[in-house]
């Protein structure tokens, strides 16, 4: 039989703690952007089952509001990095999850290769009455005895089994069920968890379960023989000097604390650098998903959400307001850049290019969802029409809204967004002119907006005023590929 406390258990235990803390804190940052939990993908305002915010916005509110108004600034003491930085929080989350899964895989391989699984996986139903017995013993303020020839008592073994083999995979699976690309490509997968909001709620409850486990786990160690437990898990040797083990263990915890302080401080102080450095780890993964998953969403009219949140206040310029007043009859959409046939299209021209309609679910980066029907021109038709040159790698959509005027918060410049050309040829990538069978309402992007159903909402530029085919987005704006990427440090691939 394997040793009770091999060295690799000590090492992976430590790494696991480090990455789980990163995941928990960056996960809370993501939650702070939309601090409400739902079981239904319509996300009706006021119908959340859990809310971490005092602010209330009703569907019938007189004062216009957008989903960014629902965001909360959480303290860097609990969230990574805190202070309304969902872009960076997501970077940390997706960076950490890769290392956490890697640690987990190494651990699982060793668990099976060494036979350690005998200590963790119950092979007989008697584990249940035995665990209940253990609990009874604890309630009498006594320590239950270990399973003969094994390192843990029955309740402990059962708990570890649940955490390692059920809770950890559950967090990975519910996490994947929140990716817009996964949801658009495999709509059935989301249904397993009752949609994105179900997955989001369950993912949060998984975090709560991890937290409850950790508290009980630490408490149990404290009521057991601390020096001996420390020797086992820190030095991988039950008989080692316990005091030494406690000191080394505390030094390890202190190291984790210091790393978290440094990471948090650095992320808040050097946001662009953090976005770039973590992007190296995170973007390739997002790009692969965005590239290989084509949308297959087909909802029914009965699924259409009664209320569809707005994100981004409408443009305020005189030019736009006048166009809107006249029903956009003078609107022209110039499409140019690295193309063979630049054009300038009226709404009638656009309609003449042939239509496509789709009922799909919108995924805002903050976390809310809503279903609507979108009608318009496939971007593939636009590409055919203008004939991009070989050098054209990205498409930029420029918008009418000057965010310095409409959103403030110290941000500035006109909204824009770019996508790689291949994303425009996806089956559900369209320039939408209609929403739910009506011309686009002003707040949802009239007269023309982008829909890319495998992506997060921020990639779908509303109030489009011009389209340009370019080679490299680094020459535009602050060079990150879009206004939210520039100003809010979002990643510019948005498949997750
Ligand atoms: N021009 C422009 N387009 C925009 C935004 C914006 O602020 N300005 N916000 C984006 C974000 S973050 C989201 S989630 C969606 C919201 O679309 P909706 O308002 O129709 O719900 O629009 C995207 N397109
Ligand atoms: Mo968004």
C-alpha cells in the first residue's frame, strides 16, 4: 500500500490552495460586475434569487439605466483585483484555472498510479453508515478512529472523495457552461445546468461549498493533533518534528498571502501590463474556441425575453439625433479600408442584400443573458460585396457614441470594436437591422448593430457608423482591438 502522506500530496495540496484562492478572489471580481444570481436566462430585473447590491433597477424604471450601473466596486481584500475590474478579474480567473486544472490532473494521475485512490474512493456502501458514526463521535467531542490501514476516518474519506471527484469537476463543468461559444455551439450543454444563469448560480454555490469545506477542514486539523497533522501535510512525514512543520507551514501560508498582496497591487497599479501579460496565457485559448466553435443557436419565439437589458447609453451627438428623428433615411454606412470595392450603403441598400433572422441568447461579459430575435444582413454578404484584400485580417466597426459623454467614469473616445475576418463569416454573424421583428430600437443600436452569437456582448458594436477592413488593430485607439479592451482591459477574444 502507498505511503499515507507522500511528498506529491504535500506539493499539490499547497499549489491547490494557492490557485483556489486566486480562482475564488477573481471569481468574486466577476460576480461584482453583476452581483445578482438567477435561475432563468431572461434575468428579469428584481427577480434574482440572490443579490449582493443595494441598488435596484426596475424594468419599468423612469430613469434610463444600463447594466454597467448595476456593477459594484468590491474591495481588493476579497476580490482580485477589486474596484470594478472585471476585465482583469477574468484574466486572472482564466490564467489560474489552467494551472489549477494542471495541478489537479497531475494529482489524479499520481493518485491512480500509486494506488493512493484506495484511501480516497469508497468501494463499499458501508462508508455511509460509517461516516454517520464518525459524525456522531465528533458530536460527543471525540475523535473517530481511522479506517484500519488507511490514513483517514470514514467521514473524512467520504468528504475528500466528494470534494476531489465531484465538486472540483462540477466547478469545471459549470464554468464551461458559461462560455458564449460553448453555449452557441452546443446549446444542449447549457440546458444540463438550466442555462447560463443556472450554471452561474451553481458555480457560485460550488465556491460556497469549497469555502465551507475549507473552514471545516482547518477546524478539524486544529482539533486533531496539530503538530502531527502539520508534519504529515507539510513535510510528508508523520514522524517529522511537528514544531518545525508548523513553522514551515505558516511560512508557506505567509508566502501565499504575500503573493496575493503583490498580485493585487500590481494588477491595480499596472492594469495595461497585467492585461498584456496574462493575455499571453489566456488569449490563445480564447482564440481557438472563438475560431472553431460555430454558432448553432435556434431558440423559439416563446423563448424571447420580455425584458432585454441595455448596455451603453445611446449616442448624444446632434448628427445622430437628427438622423434618428428622420427615421435614418439619410443614414449611410461607409465600408472601406483594405477592400477592392469600397461602398456606402443606405438602409434600403442593406435590406436589399438579403436577410437572415435568428433567435439567440445574448451574453454580456458582466454575466446577464437575454434572448431576442435579430434580423439583418449576414456579414459574409458584406465581405462578398466589398472584396477584402489579402492583407485584411480584421474588421473594425466604428460607432456613433462618444463614451466620454455617455458613460464618463474617466473613460473617453468613441466606441469601436474589431473582430478577425473569419469571425464575420460565421453562420450567425450579421449586421442586424431588426430586433424582435421591429426596426432596432435606439437603445439596442439603431439603425445598425453587429451580432456575433459565439461572442460576449461587448464585441457586438451598436450604432455602427462605419466599417473598415484593416491589417492590424494596434494602430487604432489604444491598440487593444476595441473600446472596452482599451478602456476596461477586457481581452479582445471573447469566446469565454
Ligand atoms: N456602440 C456601442 N456598442 C456597444 C456597447 C456600447 O457601449 N456602445 N456596449 C456593448 C456591450 S458591453 C453589450 S453587453 C451590448 C449590449 O447590447 P444591448 O444594449 O442591446 O443589450 O452592446 C455592446 N455594444
Ligand atoms: Mo457587456
